[in-house]
């Protein structure tokens, strides 16, 4: 007997289903709230509702039971949820694997860590290591949408990065490097990206580095710059705290 005769042929999934439909469905299903899901996805609630409605039309059934007081998954929605999560997680893993195989991420990480791998903390050539880090960051320019200006923030050298589109928000950016390398100048491109994304003026602190300046020198610089930033944004009522911190 031919077993194929006992298999019910079902149509393929509709061509119109997109990843945004599945991500919208999963977000609503996890919170059982359209408003919370919209905030999580950074879209408006009406736009989220349209995506879920589109998915329901494409699959041909309701995925949620909606009322003025609550949102619940239907049986069809429960059946889709686990499979949609698996599909989205698999896609994210696939993209990560492709990028890694392509060598872009691995190559950048290897280049970044090469100077550190050749030296231990006891025999480190700090000048060489720091130059390598600066050379790596120097390959990337700040975004065209920002202006960069030097400032002295509470006695600490810093860079103020101002995006073209500016809100009332302010960001204090403490660059990476394990407190032994990196600089405000080198991290302009990353801080600039933050400034553009947040539409916020961003202060990049050029704190002192170890081992020439042992702990807590870098922390003191960061605190002094933070107190200066508070005074700049909110007025002089923090000036006493700033002076006390500088004198400590």
C-alpha cells in the first residue's frame, strides 16, 4: 500500500507572512498586552495591531481573543507561539553564525585583542597596546550628523558630542579599555553613534589611565565630570557637591 495516500496535503504558508508579523505576534503573546508590546518594539499600538491583524488574515484564523479588559491567546495562537519563537531564534542564530563565518566579527575581535594577547600585566608594553587600540578606533569616523568639541568637565578633559537632532537628554559616556587604554578621541565614533541614536548631547570623559594613575583616579575623574554635567544641565545648586568631590 502507498502510504502517501494517507497523508493529508496542506497548503504552504502564505507568501505574505513577514518576520515583522511574527515578531509582533510573539511580543503581544508574551505580554498579553498590545500597549506593552508596542513599547517593546518601539512602534505605535495601532501599527502593532495592524501587523497582528494582517497575520491573522494570512493564516486564516484568530490568534487572540480581545476584550476591553484582557487579551488571551486562542488555541491557534498557542499552537503558533512556540513555533514562532523557535523560528525567530533559529533565524537570529543563523545570522550570527553567518557573520562569524564571514570573518567580520572574528577578525575585528582578533585585531582588537592581539596586543593584549602578546603581553601579560607584568610585562605589558602600555604604549604599544594603547597605540594599537587607538589605531583600530581611528579606522572609524564619527557620524556626519554630530559636531565634536573639547571641554573641561570638572577639571577633567572631555569631548562634547552634539547631534544635529537634539533633545533635552544628556549622556555621560565612559569609554572602554579596562581603565588602561582608550581615549575620548578614539571613542568618538561609538559615542557619536549613541548621541545620534538618543538625540542627546554626549560627554565623553578622557579619564586618567592606570598603571600611571592607579585606582581610584579614573573613578574620581568620572565622578567630577558627572557632577559638572549636573551643574551644566540643572544649574548651580550642585556646585557645593562638585567642589567637595574635587577636594576629596
